[in-house]
């Protein structure tokens, strides 16, 4: 899923997170030296790196929040990871801001409680980094996939089911696109037997199927590899157990329309 907050296709959030991580860890090291070494110059360094880390955290949060609400599929395990990542980072921000307030000024020395608060804050950003790793390396948030024949994945928002979602010539064989209609995320893909529309939400943990690989007339979820037949939504391979919602389509003058009512499968995979 391509990041919305990007610079030349590179997600901005991972570029900026190094600011709070480096500055806050630096602040903790400076605080330790100031406390145990009784060096006043390190009081100054600790105080200002604490504040700079807080500013860096706010800057890093902005593209992170944008991607959380525009890229990460809702009702998915990645959205839960994203909320947890944001909550732990917010806690870290509060802790380090409180550490700066507690130190008081660049001329005051940090006390034991301040050191302890900073240490807990470092624990928070370490845990948050671990969740961030899950988001990036397992859920592939911010990873830009190319499709068969090196096509960039298309994404489109249409006002209603009465509007065409694409022209049939836009999709080559083995290619998919993501269409937003109201609150629905619908994948449209072409396989050897034509164009088919199906729910973008994997029935396992909500993975984005439009971002998966189209193999024959099957789609493989990018998160844990479940496979579905895109013609009828049937599960071909798990871990998903529930069949996928599919939609009938209509092609008029080359324009592809999705029928409003999905075909809701009424049974699990055998
Ligand atoms: S979300 Fe787990 S296989 Fe799709």
C-alpha cells in the first residue's frame, strides 16, 4: 500500500522517526552523565535534546496519522497495530515532555525520577518500534507494489454505484485496482476469464486484496497468503476460512460498473 504522505514515493514517517528516537536516547545519555558526572554542560544538552525530541515526535506523527487513516485498511489487524503504535508513541511524548518540565531549565540537573521517566520513555519507543516493524514488514504499510507487466496499482474514488469505476482497457491481465465507493473498498481485477469485482477486505485479518497478486483467477492476500477465487469468492487456501464477498459487474460501452448488492457467501470453506 503506497504511502499517501510521501516524498517521491518514499514514505515520510520512517524518515522523521529517527529524530525523536535519536534525540530522546541522546537526552537520556546526557542526563546520566549530568547526574553521575555532575557536569553542568550536560544539563543544558539533556534539556534541549529532550525538547527537540518532543518537536521531532510531533513532526513524525503528522505523516504517520495521515497514513493511518488513508492507507491502512479499516477493520484490519494493521489498523489495530496502528492505533497501538500511536498510543504508545503519545505516551512516550508525554513522558519526555514531563521529564523536560521536571528538569525545569537548562541550568538545573535532572534528578533520579527524571532519569526513571526517561528510561520508561525509551522502553515505550522500543515497544512502539517493534509494532512499527510489524506494520512495515508484515502488513507492508508504505510498501509500493508493482503489478504484472510493471503496472502501478490504480486507486480511485467514485461517488456512487451509478458511476463507472474504470474503462475495461485500463486493466491488463493479472492487474487489479482499488475502488472506494462510500465506505466500501472494492477490488476490481482482470484474469483470463474477464473482469471481476470483490471485497478488498481479506476475511482473515482484513488485508488489502487489491495489493495482492492475481494468479490465474485467484488473488493471494499480501499479509498471510490466503487465496480466493475472484470469480465467486471461494477460499482456495487459508488461513482465511470465510469466503469473500463478490460483486456482479456490468460493462457498457467499455465502461465498467459495479452492481450495488454484493454476493454474500453463506458458508465457510470446507
Ligand atoms: S489478512 Fe491474513 S491472509 Fe489475508
